[in-house]
């Protein structure tokens, strides 16, 4: 099935192929553990690196409608009525318009203020 990969390191959003196996999420977003982000008005689920803030090389992005920046790569998938993953309902064009990558210059390190 199709999925969308949000890559703040490359500052791009691309369509990728997802096998449907949750283990492949780890590979696609380069992580050891992931979490899910969902929010009102967004029909899909964003899978993020749950330990992204602990990595030395951090890159962030914002999603319209979500109140805080997200860290690291992310995968966007849809969900059916049974809770299983399906292709995203949001179009790639629409998702791209919802993403703002945060330039490294604006990332404030804790304790530097």
C-alpha cells in the first residue's frame, strides 16, 4: 500500500510503498520505537520516532493543525474502521501543503536561552 514519508533531513515529503507490517515502520523512519500522532481535522495517522528528541542530529517539522513541532522522520498512513492501516486518505499534494520544515537555525537547544 502507499504511504507518505516526511523527511525533515531532506526537507521533502514523498510517496513510499508500505508492506502493511508494523516492523517496516521502524525501517522507513529509522527508529527503534515509534508513536502515533492523530489530531482533529486530519483523517490520517502520523507515525513518529518516539525517541527522536534523544538523537544527536535532530530535525523538526510542523503540521498544520498540530500545536507542536515533530522531530525526525515520519510516516503517514490511513486507518480503516477496524483500526488497520490503509493508504492515506489525504492526498500527497494536500499533505505537502500542510508541512513546514523548520530550518536548523531556528532550533533552540535546551539551556541556551
